[in-house]
């Protein structure tokens, strides 16, 4: 991950940010609330496979439940604080998605997801990912899971609650927000 501080020379609008992303499709970008441009590194094969399992499970559950919309790691969300972030997987309830206009759905999604998952890869700094989870929490997520395959831990983020840490979990679910969804962690946390 590389962070560029462009604030002294340039203030990126959402449209300019989208043009940078479109012109550099082999790179993944985020923008912080303070205007810094983050260039994220590509993942290796193991992380890519783990992320595919994670996204696939969320997508399949959502397709069956028809309760909302699932998103992969290439989706940008414009948070209320002005940051543009892209979690590894995200979900928005049907009701909130329907509240967006067709134009808003085509561009960077202008709301914070209800649920996000971040998968810590070897190139990630755990503290940076934890700060990103906290930022999502401060901007309105109802639930966030941070998975660290290296330590085989899972951190759960909920509004107005202390972060919960699970060691070596095999499955995880949250019936209140995601009825019927159970994330099988066997592939994601495998050696």
C-alpha cells in the first residue's frame, strides 16, 4: 500500500477520482477523508483465493435470500466523512439500495454498507486495516468482520460495542442482520 498526499497540490473531486480509477484499471485506489490517495497492492494467489471464497459465499447467500445486494472488492463506497473506501466484501440491505437513484447505483456508491468484511493479506499492515474498520464503523456499518489468516483470528466490529476477537473460528454468522448467512472459514483460514 502506498499513500500519496496530494492535498497541497490537488484536491480530487469524486469525478476526478473515478477518472483516475478508470484510467488505471490494473491498480486499486481509495481516498481518505482528508484527501490522501491510497494505492493498494495486488494480492497474491492465496489471498485472492481466500477473497473469492469469502465473496462467493456472501453472493450465494444473498442470491438465495434476496435481502439486499452483495459487492466485491472492486466496489467503491463514498462514506459520509468524504472517504472513498473499498472493503473486500460488502452488503447493503434491499431497502437502502432502493433508496438510491439509478445514477447513484452506477457510480461510487454514496452510502456506507450495512456489512463489510476485510481480509488481511500479507502486504497489509494490521493496524491500518483496523483503522479502516473503525472508519467504517464511525460512518455507519452495522457489522464488520476483519479476518487475519496469519493469526487465525477474526475481529467483530459492531456499533456501540467493544471489538470482539475470536481465535480459530470455523464458521461465523449474524442472524439479526444476515439471517441464514454462515461464513465457512475453513478455506479462508486454512494453512
